C-alpha cells in the first residue's frame, strides 16, 4: 500500500492543502494517522474518492 503525504495528495487531486484538510475533516477522504500531527492518505483511498466523485459528460 502506498501512503502519500497531504502535500502529495493535494497535488495529485489538484486541490489546495486547505481543501484537502476540509475533505479529510468532513470524512470524504479517509486518512491514516502516522504521528500526533502527521497524517497520510493511501493511494487506494485517493482512487476511491476520485471514482466516487467522477462526473461523466452526457
């Protein structure tokens, strides 16, 4: 399992760190607590978020 930092996750999703923090706090993206003030996000959780929020043009 690949674990990304918040910075790497935000870059992959093309969103700001503040937006990522909001999504994590709201429970929309799962996270892993690595230390008291450090979290990571699994690549599989990023993929799940992308798939759940994918909009297909019709």
